[in-house]
C-alpha cells in the first residue's frame, strides 16, 4: 500500500513512518483488488494538546475515511487505522455479497402452460352468463 503523509506542523522520522507503513499493510491486503496497489493519504495535524489524523483511501469509486484524535500521535493513528479497517471489511462484504449468481435450473415438472385455465371454464371472480 502506498502511503502519503502530509504533516501540518508535524514531521515524522523515517523510523516512525516505517512503523506506520507496517500498520497499513493489513489494510492494504484488504483493499487489494487486483488492479494495482491501493494508496492512502494521511493528514496529520496538531491542535493545542490534541493530535488529529485523517486517512483517506479511494476504493471502488468510494472514499474510505478514518479519523482519529488523541493526545498521543500514534494512538490517534491506530484509532484511525482501526476505523478504516472496519470500513474496508464492510465494503468488501458488500462487494462480495452483491455478486450475481447463475439462475437455477427449472424442474421438468413445471412446464409452461400446464397450470393455465384457457379452455373456457369460468374462473373465480368472473361472472357467468
């Protein structure tokens, strides 16, 4: 999974970014659709005592977004990745379950025209004269 970081007033060391890339590998396996490597955009920001993280991943014409905030930067990132994993699992289940299945074979006993009353008999609700 290709991960792009944008830090607003926050810089990550190479060791920290490697740890986070390993964290995103699980989500990358969920979102791999055979059309290439999935990409994630991570926005890190800091407000007073709170670190905010927003992760966006495009997947099948949808944007999966995971947001997390905490006083510790890595706790916020883990929360956002957890939310993103839940969304990815939900979308994959919908994608997998919505596939069409082939039509079932019709039985030989239910031939067309067998149950019709077209021989002039009066049916229910039809007045007889």
